[in-house]
């Protein structure tokens, strides 16, 4: 399956994103912190010294705090600013970012002076020396950098890490993998998510990028887990259902009879997505509450994810 149409980031796009994020940061800061942010950004507009940027990035959490960018009871103005920021880049939103992360990205984009290769070289230096907090920030901002194609190997490296917060900065709520990863990289990222016990629901394009090879890989993984007496995440079946036939239907029938209601819900959703007529028969013969709801279109994978999180 082909990737979504990749988005390119122009100099104008980068500037608009930086301005939108700066407006959000302003909403969350007291005057003293804002003054530091504004002065620092002004310095970065003219300075090309890496040291100036390194200091700004390092001080941002301490000077600005790590509160959520969107407050727990957001005003209509905050929501409008979030929507304005999201409109700058298709498929992206800073809704789940923190104040210091947004400020750091403003500082990064302010350093962009129109040379994609130069900016990429700067980002590579930053990635190589970053602490975990900086890595999370830099990876979740991947869809915002000019020269998008330059970051493919960097994104793939982030999707291979065993550090779950860093992995999730690449995989969760990030349009970059959906747009840029080939099938092999995509499949490995989804499998990695299960391996490190990360959720699948926040992965953008999960249903769009599902493919038969991924379904096969996930079935093999499920069999390995079962053989070792270990549980299988109910979310695994989301990427299996649309391709479920033969042995996969047998596996889903087993999960449909599970004592775990989350597994029964997942199996019902996956069977409802299968193109094989035998899948519908399994649901009809089950007669369970979840099976009936799945046949009626009353279940969703997001609903399952919410139950798993509660």
C-alpha cells in the first residue's frame, strides 16, 4: 500500500508554524517568562552560532515550565489558537504538546534561514547530543521541518528505539511515518509498538496503512506470545481483521471465546472487518453482546482503546 501524499514545508510554512506556536506559548506564560522567550527568539533571528541555540533549548524547560500547552479548561481563544496552529500543517496538531516543547520548536524554526541542507545538518547535530526530553521534542516536531525527505532515516531510527517515550514521539499523533515510511518501515514500527507495550490507537494512518504482510507478521507475533504463555494486546487484531482468512479466522475465534472482555471486543471488531463470509458466521454463532454490537456497527477501535486506558 502506498503512503499518503507527503507534505512539504516551505519557508513560509515554517514561519507560520513558529508564529502560531509562539501565540500559544504567550497564552501560558507570565510576563517575565514571556520576556525571556521573546528576547531569546530575537537573538536567534540573527545569530547563526549553535551555542546560542543550544543554550536556548537547554534553558526552555527551566525558564518556561513544562505545563501542557493547552490548559485543562481551555478558553475559546486557546482552542482557536490550537486550531490555527494545526491548520498550518495538514495532519498535525500541537494539542498534546507542552509549553517548553512548543517553545523549543519555535526556537528551531526561527533558526531556519532558507537552506534546507544547512538546517538538516544543524538538526543532526542536535539529535546526536540531545537528552531524552530533547529527543522527544525533536522527534515529535518531525512533520514541521523544511526538507521533509531528509529526515526519513532519522525517523526510522527513532521508531526502532526501545525508549518508549521517544518511540511514541515518532509513532503517536505524528503524520510523518504515515506519509514517509515505506511498507517495511511502517510494519516494523507497528510491531515495535506492541513489543514495547505502546498503544496502537494514537498511530495516525493505522487503518489506512494496514496491509497483508503486516497482518501476517502480527499473527506470527501472537503465536509466539501464546506459545510462551504471554498475553497478546487486543489492539493487535485491528490490523489483522481486514485480511483475516483461514488460520487468522481460527485465531480470532479463539480470542472471541476469551474470558477477557477486551479481547472479545477486539475479536468482534476484527471479524466484522474481515471480507471472508465465515467471519460473519462466527459472529452470528457467538451471539455475544460484543458480536451483536460489532455486526450493528456500534463498536470502534477508539472505544476499545479508551477501555484499555481506563
